[in-house]
C-alpha cells in the first residue's frame, strides 16, 4: 500500500528516539458560521492518505520498534445528521494501513505516554511557513504548544524531512496525476468546442470546471487562469472578468486535482479558431522552447538548467524576429521560470538545486508576453522523469497550432 510505503521511507531517514506528530488541520474560519474550504496538510496526507479534518498521526521510533497511531473523531450520530457520515476506524485502517486507530480525545494522553515512559530526543512537526507574516497554521500552533510543554525535546521540521521523499513520486502517485491530467484534457477539449469571440473569460473558466466536476474531480488544483488578449500577459491573472475579443488569444492555465494530486496545464487558443500569422509566429517559438525543454529533461539535470534551455531558445527566436538584440535580453518578454515540481501541491515541495531523478513530475511551461501586441502565450505540459529522459504526461492534450485550428473547426456535437 502506497501510503504505508511513504511512512516506511520516512522512518528510514529518522534517527532513533524520535516522535512524529502530523495533524490534518481544521477548517479556517471565514465569517459568521462560514468556513473556508478545508485543505488538508500535505505532509499529513502524504503519510496517511486521509484528508479528513481533525485527525492526527503519531509515530515513535526507537531502537526496538516503530509505533504508529492514527487519531480520528469518534463518529457521532448527532453531527452525522447534519454534516454526513464520519469515517470509522475500519475505513481509515483500510486507507492508511495503520492498525492502531484511536479517537482524537485520547491524543494528548498518548503524547504524554510516550514522553513519560520513553526517551524522546526530537519531535517532527510540519513547521513550514510560506511568508513570515502569515497566520501560523494548525501544525505550527500545535508544535508551539508541544514546545512549551516539553522544552527539552528538540523540534525538527517534518516538511524538510519530506522533501526528498515527496520529490520522487511512486507509481500510484503518478497514476493519480495521470488521471488529473486526463480530466484536464477533456475539460480543454470541451472549451475548444465552445470557445468563440464575445464569451466572457469566466464562461470559458466555467466550461472547463464544469467538465472537471462532471468527471469526478472534487476541486481544481489551483484557481483557473483564463486571460484573453493583454490579460494573458499577467502571470497569475485569475479575475477572468473580461470579454474575449475576436482576433485575440486566450491563455488558459488550469488543472483538475484528482485524489489530492494536481495537474497543471497551460494552453493558448485563438478565440475565433484561427491564429493570425503573427500569433502563429510567436506561438511556434514558444512551442519550440516547450519541446526543447522536454527533450532536455532527464535525471541529473536541475530545474535551473531547464530554464536556461528555454531562455536560449526563446532568446534566439526573439533576436531573429528583431525584438531584442541579444539573448541576454530575453527577460523583457519571458519573466518566469520554466519548471516546478508537481504533486499533492501544484507547486510541489522541492529544493532549488536538487537534481531530477526518475519519478519526479515537473512542469514545462515557457511563455512569451508581448504587452504592446496584446499577445500572451504559454504552453505548459507535465513531465514524468524516466530513467533516460521524460514522458510527457499531457501528450494527448493537443498543442500543435494546426491541430488546434482543426479541432476548433469541428461543429459542437
Ligand atoms: Mn505551472
């Protein structure tokens, strides 16, 4: 079972006399009695396969053995009446492979038990912080409580410990990403069939997300970007409130999530179904860079090296078009990186400078953004690093300009 395998890999890296405490987290309050959509802690999900709020995972490793306990809320008919069936011990045992399942109200006693009768030298909590002024998330709050109760135990970061594990996906993780990519493909095909000038960007977004939901995706991997014309030149445009003009391009950066694994795809389409000669010229250059990056992606290479490949191809093309004088000026029209890791999170855990290994899943997303011509083009595929190179997981999502034009000409069924 895959999640048990994740834990096994973690235990192999941990010193003896180590406690691991990972919390799923709780929903974040919005206003009145409304809460934001619950997002499970990624380290917790990676280790257990559970995305249920208010659950927790405790493990202890010493010289003799490894103990692991899962804590869930006790099913309660009263709350089940309102919010639906709660998972049982048997169900979470099946998902996680953890045999010792207890109720959350005994978690503190279990922690005290290990601290009272075992030698605990360090405790791993997810201490990750995105930005310094963020509100502390649930795992950070619990780590601080633990530190105050047991100041002699050294706190270590579970997020950092998970980096090398999560960077390399196993077969089951890759299958979930494949499924997410396939849902995204069908969503984009529905978009291509319906796209026409005069639509609002949010209607294009709705066509995509409608298809994803119909196909069983519980959520999008990230907010859908549908930027037409000049809006395609904004990297993370997600207001999607403008009208798609005849003769413009629309840049769609989007992806379904499937069983908590992300896909991350970008395609750029002509609103009226036909690229203008100039749009096609720029599009073909971006496509050339996209293909060069896929050709260069293999074990032992860094993400930075892949970005150098993209910069070189784009830069040479821009010089040939007379838009810049030297490849070093490519940043005028290409201002982001070409690749990031993809997994449970769309910008998945990874460290700059780490060498690609078989099992990594990364994006391949060169782009060109020419404000003065309202041309924003990005083409993004998801790549699985293999022994000798890579497999383009999104190879079925058409990107050849002739194929796009042919597909968009077909009448709606
Ligand atoms: Mn991306």
